[in-house]
C-alpha cells in the first residue's frame, strides 16, 4: 500500500469558502501597503519573494478547485486579474531585479504599485461573491 501523498479528490479538497479565503489572504498581502508587506515578511522571518511564491501557490490550485466545485463562481474578470498579477510578478523576477524584492523596493518600485492595484481589484471581485470576510493584512 502506498502511504505517500495522494492526489486531491473531491472528498479531500478544502471546501470552497476555505479555498476562496486562502486566495483572499494571498491577495490581501499583495494589496497591502509596503509597510504592511515588510511587517508581514519580518513577522514570518521570510524574504519578500514569499509574496510572489504565496500567489504562485494559491493561484496554482484555488481557481481550479473552486471552478471544479462551483463552475462559473469565479468571474472571468477575476481570472484575468490573477493572470495579470502573476505576469507582473514574473516580469519583476530574476537576479537583475533583486532590488525590487527588498523593503525599499516594495515601497518605491512602480511594479509593486501595479501589483497592489490589481490585487485590490481582485479582492473586490472576491468580496462581491459574499462568501467570506476579506482578511486584514495585520491578521495574516
């Protein structure tokens, strides 16, 4: 008998509101002010690139999981915003952009302003679903 990790099935996936909450938590940190983001990074003793890695993780399974459980719940607008946020973060990645991934970069880089704007729009789309309370960055 294989005791290793098993693929998620409908019975083992988190319920839909929990999945949406995980995505909202990620977006709340991406929409947060640079000071809130720096505090989150310091509180968890992480590097600022965890902001992007957290989106990569959530965006990799939440839309699929929610669409599987409740087709059409997540709007095409939200799907588009998630892609645009991911594209922005990807464009900011790499060794040549390392200054963007510092507390100073979080505060001054125009790419982060765009990520915050798009993430705020995505959070508004999630809030309109009326499934969850949007978390505060200070609670994350």
